[in-house]
C-alpha cells in the first residue's frame, strides 16, 4: 500500500515536469510514511533513480516517477521503489499486494530469474520480464502497477480485477499524469481543479455513483479495473490510454450444468473464503481486523483469529466503533464475537461532536464531500487501529454486493422467480421478505418489480439543485440470465463497490494502513457469480450461503440477527439544528457553495433556513450541502 505519482511529458506545458511531479507527490505524502523514491527518464530513455527529490539540473526529463512507501512485506531498503530489474532496463512501482508471489517466485526462479529481496514487487517485475503484459492474469491480489520498459520504449500499467487499489490519470496537451488519488492530479493540472458536474449533482441529490468512470474532478479519471495498457514513450501523448481488459466478470458463466448441492456449495464457499483470509494474513508488520458486529466482519475476524492461533498461537486485534445510543449500538455483537474468537478487542465510542469535529479532516482525506456520516466512523476505526499498532487491517467489504446483503439488493431475486414462472415460490419468498424487513407485501413486490434499481432512481428533486447531466456512456451489462446476478454485477462493476473501495482506501491511507478485503479474492467473486440466485437469497434470508458457512465460526447471537445496521443508522443522531445551526447558516450563504456548478444559489439559504426552523426534516440533504461546502473550501474546484 503506497502512493504513486507519474508524469509523462513532451514539453507542451510551461510548468516543468519536475515541478508538476513534486506537487502531485506532495499531495500524497500520507500514503507513504516509510520513505520515498524518485525516477527520472530523459528523452534518450536513460533512467536515473534518486532517494529524494532531485534538484533541477537544466535537463528536460521525458518521464518522472515519485513514490511514497508503506512497508508491508520486505522492510529492507533493497525493496524500496521505484525498483529496477537487474540490467536496469525495466523499472516498476506497485501499490498493493501480490498474494501468490511466493508461488510465482519459485516458478520464475526455475526459469532462471534471480531474486535479491523478499518483496512481491520484485516478483511482479520478473513476471513481466518473463511473460510481458500477460503476467497480470497470473497475479492473485490487489494492485496498481506502472512499469517503465526502457528496452521497448513503453510505459505499461495495470489495475487489479476488482479495482481494490486505486489509480487515476489526467490528460493535458502533451502531458499524461497518473496518481493514486484524484485530488492530487486535479490540483496539479495547469487549469487547476474543476468540478465534474454529473458526479457532483448526483451526490447532492443523495444518490451513490451510477458509474465508476467519474471522479468528483473534471478530466480526472480512474484507470478501469481489470485492465492493462501500454503507452509509447517516444511519441507525444494526444489521447487517453487504450485499456485492454484481461478479466471480465460480465462473461463469468453461471454454473447451470454442474450446480453443487447447497450443502456442498456452503463447504466450498467456506473453504474459498478461509483460503483468502489466510493469504491476506501474510505480512511482515502487525495485522488486525475491523469488527462492526455484522456477519461479514465477524466471519473474517473469526476466521483470521482461528488461523493465527493455530499457526502461531497468537491473538488477532480487532477494532470497533460503538455508540451510546442503544438503537445504534453493535456492542453486544462485537463483545460476543471478540469473546468467541479470542480477539484482542479495541473499541472507541463515537459521539456526534467527534463526527462534526472530524468533517474537515475526512473531507480532505477522501478528496470529496461525504454522502453520509459512516465514512467518519470508518476513518476513526482506522485511526484506532494505527494507534494500537496495526499496519495491515482485514475488512469485510464486498460480501453485500456479491451475495445480496442489503435489503434493497435481495428484491431482485423476486424477479428471478417471476421470470421463471415459479409463482408459488414467489409468493412464499415475498411473504418471508416482508416479515424479515417488517414491510408490506405490496411494498416488497413494488420494489422488486421496478425496472430500475432504487439507487439509480432519483428519490426527490430540490429547488436548489440543477438536474444532473446525463452520461452518454452505456453501462456494461452481465451476460448472466439471472436478474439478481445482473443487479449484483452492476453493484460490483459500476456503482456501489467501486465507491466503497475508494473510500476504504483513502480512510486507511490517511492513517498509513493497508486495508485488505478477503471477500474480493477473484476466485471467491467468480464462485459467487456462478451460484444460483437461491443460494444467495432464500425465504427472506440475504447472504444465505455466508450465513450457513458462518455456523460454528460466528456466535449464534450474530447469526440470529434480523436487523442491518450501518455505522450510523439514524438520521436524527446528529443534532444539526440545536448544536450547529450557525455553521449551517453560514454554509448556506457561502460564495464557494452557492456559486458552484449545478447549484441554484439563491434557493440554498431558504432551504437550510426552513430546516433550521423545523419546516422540513431533510437533515441528510443539509449534511451533504455542508460537506460539499467543506470540500470547496479545502480544494477550491472551479
């Protein structure tokens, strides 16, 4: 887990390459507390490495890389990046982990490659030298990789299959730049940071992102997940890279011909997740787990604790956020899991005042405004982990999107039953879902039969908000005939999961922590997408297969839960009106907010004033406006 900055320049911009690279690098200092490294390549494709920022010497570099290091595997200086091949003809920077690097090392050593470090980065570079860009298909893990191939005159890059590790790019005349965080690129552009109107208006309306192709900053784009690319270092840059997909979730075939029995599928699923957890525990620095009290984190933490105890006899620390409000508290479940698994439990009670005081720090770390208050709880959990000494932390993210964990996700299963003509089962499932969600049968059916998922529909309009510009790009769809799997594919590929992963990465890196997500091992993901829909949702039980795989691993108290809390689940928890009215009134009249793109400025103050006077209760919309204001004040996007 580190920070990557790269600038490829052909002299068309007045700002010197080294100055631009320095600015991007400085904005990502938090991503690498353990060191830095620099690489400059001239027009003759001759490279020179530096341990710190090189002084300008009158030359004009063609390419520059700056790297922030967080030591995880090999802690020695020999493993510092940028890392060179033995003959100096290739250089690599890698953010992330290649979990199967030991297996690849043995295979490559048998093919004649020598290794001088224990790092996965050296293995990744040797794999590229052996197999070219096809090497990425052999990697198990999470990564953003850039390789400068001086022998071929190419810049080669790749991002992992699920997009766990971030990599963004921006194109200016004659210059192409990459970085781990979009705000770093936006601030270093010659025209400064600009708002991406579609994403900004989407946020202000209260919707999660509908597409993974946009950041909050105009002209700053994510490198697509599961792709590789090559760029000619000798030819001036005029277009964005051409991304080649090396793994395509859309074409993962459902296992209709050889469907395992449900009991066998539970065993196979448990084995795959357990193997993923074991691989994610390998580290030269202390490892811990986030524990929310829900099924996902409880299963990961309990599995990690059992494996660690069996192999080393030691205990795993866990990190949890709690609340005084009993309607929000997960403490009984956290306590039960920690006691059952023998976890070293660390908890912190979060108060509304702590959340409010953290807004500016979290907005700066995220590089964007905050849709809800959950990100502040997540940010605080990582701070708790780092202060207790953990540098690697395992998470439970991904299970909801793979297995229809949220209430709205599971409703797509009813469309499976309807389209298959299984009317009797449709009736039973509808009744069971209504009981578990404490909803009416008519409401369950209405949500299930809607053609567009709830998160894609605008819930309401606001007098102060312009309609969000529509993106002309079509969203890739899954080939799976199951409506449920089609819906889950959209969540994983385009909307919810990419947003969750980016937020997780930024919250963790703000505290110098590497976050790992065992549920998103690509073999687990492929297995889940091959399963029948009924293995994921059944009689109103969401994440059915995980629920049954967790029997005997997670306490029954957690398994018997029928609620689904988030970190902060009550809109009324933050006392916005009584405690923060003056700040909200200032926000409603701030120039940076009311003059921002997509906002009808004169209508903001009346809306906020009506909220403060109790004439409406849309506190979450006011919260979004407030964090948007803090984002404007931090980054000054035009």
